[in-house]
C-alpha cells in the first residue's frame, strides 16, 4: 500500500528549492520493495530530459529499488543494479536515465568532470548518495528514512511535472 501521510507538518522545504522551480514536498509511506518500485514508476513515467533527482538515504534504505521503478516508468529495462562499483549506468528508454552512485567518491564529487551536464542535455539522471555533490545539480530531492524492516518513509520534493495527482484530485 502506498499512501500520502495526512500531515506534511515539519517538512523542511528551505533546503529543497533547486533550479528555481517550485517544489511540492510530499511524504509517502512504503510497506515493502513493491511499494517503493511503484513510487519510482510514478516518477519515471513523468520524467523529462534535464531532470536530475537526488536520492538520499543510508545503505539498504531503498535508493536502488526506487531507481528500478523510475527506470521502468521511463520505459527502460529491468536490469538496474546498485552501481556502487560502477559509478554510472545508462538505461535507454522513452527518456534515457543515467544512474549514478557517488558512494565511493569524495564528499565533494565534481559531477561536471563525469559529464553530468552533457547527460542532462538529452536524458535524465538519478543520483544515489547525492549528499556528496552540489545541490545545484538537482531539480528534485528524495529522502528515504528507514522506519522498520520493510517500512520506509519517502520525502519527495519534486517539480510539479513529476508529481502524481492526488487520488481525489
Ligand atoms: N519498503 C522498502 N523499499 C525498498 N527496499 C526495501 C523495502 N523493504 C525492504 N527493502 C529491502 O531493502 C533493500 C534495499 O536495497 P537497495 O534498494 O539496494 O538500497 P540502497 O540502494 O539504498 O542501498 C533491498 O534488499 C530491499 O528488498
Ligand atoms: Mg544503491
């Protein structure tokens, strides 16, 4: 089950304004990997070239699982693994998704040196361990908190075009 939390009180929006776009903070609860993949799918289905999403959350929180859903929603293949040892994987689809994992990079990773600005001209990017680079790259931020063995809270601060309409909208 995926549901919006009733209250968004306490969500700090001050650090989530990226690229000048108005962001819409939202919390979603995931009860397992399938929920997380569905959340990702909804984002991937709306993804556009130039979108660059920061994924923040500890090891095993579900960043790669979310990315699998995003890639599927963007029309890409199933073979999304943690690129922790690869740094960068490319998933062609309706929109090409560049999947980056900065875990092994220093705290001040320079993504221009990796060519991120060029990737974003024709594709979108999803970046795990996004804390390690400058916020200026991102037009959306997703923070994952581990609440229990399979419960996760997603805090989504996304530009309007990536936000699913509420079920009762
Ligand atoms: N609600 C959930 N969302 C995502 N993953 C979950 C969830 N509950 C359990 N898991 C498990 O947690 C692990 C998440 O791994 P992964 O997506 O690779 O995390 P990360 O990329 O953040 O290190 C997987 O083994 C997955 O099956
Ligand atoms: Mg990962």
